C-alpha cells in the first residue's frame, strides 16, 4: 500500500497528479521545500 497525500503539505491545495500525491507537495511548493531544505542543511540550524 502506498501512502498518498490528498493535499499539499505547504499550501493545503488539493493535489491532482500522482507524483505530487506521493511527495505530498504540489510542483511549485516542492521546489520551494527543496530549496528550503538545502538552505537549512547549509546553515545547520538546530531545531
Ligand atoms: Zn502547495
């Protein structure tokens, strides 16, 4: 069983394509999330 998201984890919009559902983010938000992750990794900020 594959876990699929119904809404974008960032903006809350409904996801239409299967790839976005697997990721949990729409195509635009996915790019933003990836960029943020890279910056976080670079800065190494502790949570
Ligand atoms: Zn989104």
